[in-house]
């Protein structure tokens, strides 16, 4: 079972502060945390922990953050030989969080801005050998398009996690076999106005019409809607006693979905497995620590094969 992932890597620099400073003001008394992230990297690590042979493509800087990333992928068993070392700095996100949990975020994409269509070409063999290609959208759109187009040319199934959301150009839709937006992202990628008035069922029907493939609409604590040739099915979320941190749930869901599809499961079976991974993730603080192993999921939901 082989999965190719094209997406982002970055480092989150989070400071919890007594209050967010006004312009020109300095506020003391905060606490600081640094952690690896980026949707592509999280999804690659998540898939590797679930037993997949994973190859990953992103762009990082020739800096300490980039070197730490390579060490992380090596430790997690993610093949990163094709990762681009760019002239820019590794992506960082600066996050200020106040006591109420409200946050302000500023992102410097750095190296990721250098990931373009040409960067994808050396990754062709990995895409060709994969059972499925997973692409997320924290990278430039030309790189997203090129990865999906190469997969289509080579006959590799594609899964697009359209986050962060933007309206998708017409050329991308036919390149997607499975699309997985949440309720907020779906209207954005479809180019609808905020007052579109469509139900979740109508949104997922439109997603399937645009791609000609399969669609999953994730709905947080309400689970997900799954739509394939047999119709639309509701997959409920798994109940957990305490929600600690929802940050990594989406990436855990995407990774598990890709693994299950690569194993040959139906879309609904894959969504149930992915929901279990997402439920596990919300019970643990931090993204990387929350990504489950196969053994952890088996112990929680029983054997999945």
C-alpha cells in the first residue's frame, strides 16, 4: 500500500498572552510553544503511522526548521528524498492566543511559494507507483494542478483536501477522484456566495457533479456525508468523553481515509475508519502527538481488516 502526498510543511510558533497587544504596545507574561505542522506533512505522517508506505513532496528552507523537518520525517518513516530545499525560509506561522482562546495568525509561506509545476516533475515516479495521491492546498495552485494532472495522466487515483479553501478553477475539477471539504470550505471551492442557501445534501451533490467522482462533506461533531454512485450516506462522528484539541482532527481524517481507500475499501467504509482516526485525534493535545497508529485505532474500535 503506497501513498504519495503533495502539500505543505511549516512550523507553528504559538504564544499564549494575557491579551493581544495594541499597535506599538509590548505585553509580557506570555507562554511559548513551537511545533511542526503543515497539512501535507501531517497527512503524510498520519498515513505512515497507519502502515502506509508514504512518499512526500513539499518545499522547505535551508535552515534549522528545515533540518528538523527532515529528522521528523526520517523518524516517522516518511520518504522525503524529493522534498525541495528552496532559497526561502521554511514556512512559519505566528499565532497569538488570548485567555478566551481567540487567536490572531500571521503566516510567512517562504519556501512554499517556490513550489511550482516544475517542482512536481521529479515526483512523477512516486505518483505513478502510488495507490492514491493526496493533495492539500497550502501550496501554490500551479503545484496543486500539476500534481493532480500528472496523477490523472499516470492513472493514479487522486484525493484533494481543499484546505485552505479557495474557488477552484474549472481545470482542476475533472482531475479529482475524491474531494473532502468541510461545510465551510465547500461553498468557497464551489464559488458560491455566503448566502447560497444550499443544504449539505445539495452541496455534496454539486461537488460530485463538478468532479464526476466521489465526495465527502465533513461536518465536525455531526460526522460526515459520503456520496458515491450508490447515493449519499450519513457517517456519524464517534463519541469521545472529552475533546482536548481539535487541531489535528482533519489531517488525521484525511490520512486515514487515504489509507483505507488504498487498501481497497469502499468510500463509506473508508469514511468510518477516517472518523475513528479523527475522533482519536481530538482527545490528545497537539497535532503530531494526536495522529493515531494502527494499533491504537484497533484497540479503540476493533480490528479494521
